C-alpha cells in the first residue's frame, strides 16, 4: 500500500461541504460516507475488522476533495487536529467527563495497481476511545 498525499494545511482552509449519504461507518467510528466516496468494507484488501476501522474509497483524482470534506465535517462536529502529516491525521475532542476521545484518518492506495486518476484511493478511520487531553481553555465547551 502506498500513502496518498493529503495537504493538511490546504484542507484546514474553508471548503465546500459535501452532502452526507445515509450510510454510516462501522461500529468503531460511526463515520458517514460522504458524497464522492463509497464504503470500502475490505479497506482496500487490508482485511481490517469492522469493529476496528472503517474505510471509504474514491478515485485518486477525487481523494483530495473527499479528504477535505471529512476534515470539514469533523471540525464542524468539534474535532480538532492534534497531529498529522501528508497522509495521516489524528483528531481529538473533549468529552463531558473531561477525558478526550480520538479519531484517526489515514489515506492510502494499493501501489500494485497502476497509478492513474481512476485508481481507487482509500481513507481509513479508526477510533481512539480514550487519550490524554491538553489543558482546556476556560471557555472551551465539552461535547457529550
């Protein structure tokens, strides 16, 4: 598998929101399938159990916009990017019990297939049930 470049800085810029379809992610993430993507139960032949991760696929030509749409959605839901690089982002949000939960997003594709605009790319999502929180500003709200 080869990683796909997701420009985190560009993705943080305001982008157009894509409509959500009614399909939801696996039990591990509850991530929806957004317009432009399709559910990928096999996670690109990675055979990841549905209780551990959820994947979507889109042609490589559309992966940047699909990745940006997920970032926009997560930020609207109160998730903050706490670390990341070209193909991997970790989001966190504070729960009401003053603990934090995390969500990771990984972009990749199968490098045994031709690298073309129509080659399937993948976004994998995995939940991080509990993680340390940074100190919260006094006016920062907690999510339920």
